[in-house]
C-alpha cells in the first residue's frame, strides 16, 4: 500500500507541473496537439487525486455494514478514473483534433518575445514536451519499479500476467497513465515538428486525434480491469490451487468439499472452504487444525485477510 501511495504522489507532482506548462505552450502556439496534451495532463492530475482518495478511504476499519473492510474503494475510484477522467479527456482531445483536421486551426504567430529575446514558438512546444517526457519518465519508472516488485514477489512472468493478476489497481492505473502520457508527449512532439517543417497543419491536428483515441482506448481497458475486481474476482487459478493443496495436505484433512476465494481489496483476499476432517479427531483438535491452516494460508500469501473453514465430519 505504501508503494502505491508513493507512486501516485510522484505522478501527481509531475502531472500538475506539466499541465501548467502545456497550457502555457498552447496559449502561445495554438497547437491542437498541445491542447490535447493539456487535457491529458489535467485529467492525469485529477486521476491522482481520485486515487489518493481511494487509498485513504480503503484504510477505514471494518464495520457492521462493511465487515470485510473498505478495500474495494480503490477499485471504485480507479474505475471512476478510467471512465470519467480518461474518457472525458480522450473525447475532448479526439473532438478537438477532428475539428482541426476538417477546418484547420488558428495558429499563433511564429515567434514570441521573452525579455527582449525572440523565440520561435515551435521551440516553446518542443521544450515543454521534452520536459514533460522527462517528468513522465520519472513517474513511469517509479510505477514500473513498484509493479516489478510485485511481479517478483508473486512470481508473475511478465507485464501481461501482472495486468491480468494484480489486485493493486492503483499502481496499475498509475503505470498505465504514465505510459500513455509518455506516448502522448512523443506523438504531440512529432506532430508539431512535422507541421512546422512542412507548413501543413494536418500533422498537428492528426496528432491531437491520435492522442484522443489512445486515451479512450486505454480508458476502456482500465475500466475492464477494474470491473473484474468490483464484481468480486477470485484469486488467480495458480494461487487458488496452492491454497487448496495447503488445506488438503494438512494432517487430519480427508477432503476439501467446497472452496472459494475473492479479492476484498488490493491487499485483501477472502478464503472460504468446507473441509472434511478425519472423524476420529476431537473438537479441540479440529479447532487447532483450523488455526494452523489459517496460518499456513497467510504464510503462502500475505494478502490473505479473512479465512473461514467449515469442518465437515
């Protein structure tokens, strides 16, 4: 959880500063792709606020109304990030780029003066975007380091498996945001430079539209990843098999009749099992065995928070 929070804070600082710089560059240049990137960075900044709210809310202690805690709050706020902020930014970027493709756009004068120094406006955009790439690279590496740590801890073989298996949607969202931000800045940079070199606005306009499509596409992907957890996804198949083996191989257990798991938060797994014990065991022995089974399950994965074993004799 601490790793997720540091990732979000790093992205919040980076995106907040970048949003201001990009908007200033848009005012100076009138570039459609710079406006798309401004939408992008503003949405990313808002994203981090939502994610921080989710992290804070998920720390609330379990209550009568929420006996398994509030861990799923992170799934909900990450879903809001995907649908509302990514979707809105993506739609506005696509719409602005589409209008610029059809009707052109009003480009600001080719030069601007700072402290008696005349500078070509294209250099303003280039400097801002290069700065954005540097900031986003830092945030991206921070998110990747946390995701890499989880991959090593849980034995995931690559990013694809990590995306399918992770319950830490906060880190997943931040990682995806930063990857898109890097891609968007590069696309905007290429479009702006090509438009200046060729004198044709179409490259800048198309870049804006591409950024919008990119945002909307990843919005859908993130929403899908959060949906599976909001609906109560079970632990990965391999982990469930390990849990069942731990129970089945415990002395005194003859059979595992029913077995279920569910994520109740990014770092919380619920495990329930109906277990047949040796009929010769006395009640006190069964209670002790259930306690040892719980310890073994938590030792296998520290995300196991709730264990309910129902003995069947």
